C-alpha cells in the first residue's frame, strides 16, 4: 500500500499522489543511515521507506550533527 494511503487516508487521490512523490523524493536524499522524521505522524522512516523507531540518544545525536 502506498505511503499516503496508509498514513493519510483522508487525502483525496490527487493529494495522495503528490504526497507520495514528496515522500519518495525526501527518502532519495537520505544517506544510507539517514532517517526521515514526519512530525504530524510522529514517525520516522529509513531510506527504504520502512518505519523505524529511534531512541532519544540517536535523535539528540542527529540534532547535534545537523544543528
């Protein structure tokens, strides 16, 4: 099931299509060990689009590197 159908079923098909395009584009910009965090879902995804769980120490580490 595409990302938007699973996580944003309230969107119309046009919105879901463009949301899926955005999601794939964001994943393509990640490094191999990168993580995409989507705040309104409170979920994180790896480069393959798989949902991942992060510990607070990993998040803290990423903020230090990126900040």
